[in-house]
């Protein structure tokens, strides 16, 4: 009986966490965290440890076609991200225990590109890019942009 009660408490805690995260999914990381993140992505990107998610809506693929970009172009753009391009962070609602995504907006070839990435650790560290596509909405909040 105690095991069943303990199990229900764990499930209840998980549900509460999911409700909190799904309603409070966006948050702002500190300048230091984003600065470290941008340093930490360099090595895996330079080693080619990078995955671009295939999306059901084909938004990533269409943007690559429109920009005439390939994998190397994306890696180059990710390496050139600046702290000023950072907009916010979001929890991964599917893999809750993993590092949150960092969201950046960057103007590339006169288009505002929405970039959503995180560092994943399996055997080695690699960069997982969920989104690299034209932004559906213009971002106006860049917390680490001066003035």
C-alpha cells in the first residue's frame, strides 16, 4: 500500500511539474549562461557534431532552399551567433530532463531566422538544432542587447 501511495505521489509531482513548465515554458537565461553556451557549442560544431531536425511542416527544409544553404552554412551561422541574438530559453517538453533549448533570432540574407538549439550529450557532446527557419513572428525582446 505504501508503494502505491509513493507511486501516486511521484506521478502527481510529475504532473505538477509538466503543468508548471507548459504554462511557464519561456524564461531568460543570464548573460553568463548564454556566453558559456556560445563557447560550449563551438567545439562540437567545428567537429561536425551537429543534427538538424527534420520537421513535419518542412519549415527548416524550405528555409535552406530559400537561403541556398547547406549543412556547412548552418554550422557557420551557428558559430557566428552572438549573445545579442539571444531571445529566450524554452524547456524541452518531450525530454524534460534534458537541457532547455536556447532561442536566437538572426538576420540572414534580409530574413529573420528563428534558431532553436541545445547541447545534447550521448557518447559525445553534439548540437541539436530543432529549428532553423524563417521566424513566424518578429522578435522584439533581446534581453542581452545593449541600449
